């Protein structure tokens, strides 16, 4: 299976860190976000990877090289202007002739990609969306009422939300819905598929997952590296 990692974001919410270093290359422990992703994919046998770049593209390509030091094969696809979550796929469409994985370049996870791929192949849907349940603390007491009377109260209940986890598995027919060279986001693709009554499957992530979107998340990632990712084989210097 081929994988595409979206690594072209500006990382504005992570300033000042991203004023010098592109977000996907921010250091996490002894590695970086992109390196952890690459090694995690390799662990599950995914060694053909396309890095979709935009912001500081030359820096990303020079840092990673052709992938040989990670034991994978890397290619780079550069956007001339931002194309959203799905738009970059139109630039490499001719290479996507088999089911493939797409993931955001700011996600860390211990997801078993092999099991997810097997599930994607077994279900009757051309798009599989990875989801994650997150718990959001609620700061007010929730009132339970019947007509004009209160019959119960729940003090500051946690809200449980199932969210898009930034990882997707595609089958090639979905590419026909993505316009070439235009901004096209995953939310738009999902809405378009629903409007066409096309099936979209979901795969809940039970394993560790973190979206590094804010400074606080970056600090959490440092601890997560020690607990979940330090055992990944480091690059070897040629």
C-alpha cells in the first residue's frame, strides 16, 4: 500500500516554533513528526510514501532525502498553492491505481495500519475514515427537566465527541470526485459523497492518537514520544 502524508501546512497555531522550522519537522524527542510517521508506516509494511509539500518544501525534501536512511522510498509532490486535504491527490493521481492511505502531517498515533488496511479491503466502501473519541470537559451543570420541573442534575458532565482523526484509506474510484489543481477539503469530499449516497466507512482508533495543532499539544507530544515512539528504529547515517 502507498501512503501520502500532507506536509504543506503553515503551522500558524504553533508559532513561534514554525517561523523557522516547518511543522512536520518539529523535533519530537530524538526524532521529528514526519520521521515518526514514516517509521510508524514502515513498521506496518508501508514503504512507498509520497510527501505532499507546500510551505518550506525545499527544507522538507532536503531533510528527508529519498527515504533510504529510513528504509523506505520517498517521493515529493509540491503544491504551487494550497489545495486543502484532498486537492494534493489530484497532482499524483496517475500513481494511485490501488488502495492507498492519506494522513495529515501533524498526527501521531500507534494505530495498527495493517489491521485498518485489512478492514478497508473487507468493507463495501471506497472511503474509510479513521475516527477518534475525545472527551471534552463541560464547565456547567446539566439540568434534566420535564415540562416546568427539574427532575435531575448532572454536575459538569464530560462531552464525548467522535472526530475525524486525520487518517483515511481510499480506493481509486474516489479520485474521480476530486477536481484537478483546485482547493478541495476532506469535509467537502465527505459531504459530496453523502449527497451522492456513496458509502463511507469508519474505523475507530483505539490506540494512542494526538493531533499536534497547538503549542500545548506539542508539549504533550514530547511526553508521548518517550512512552509510545522512542522504540521506533532511528534513521541510520549513510
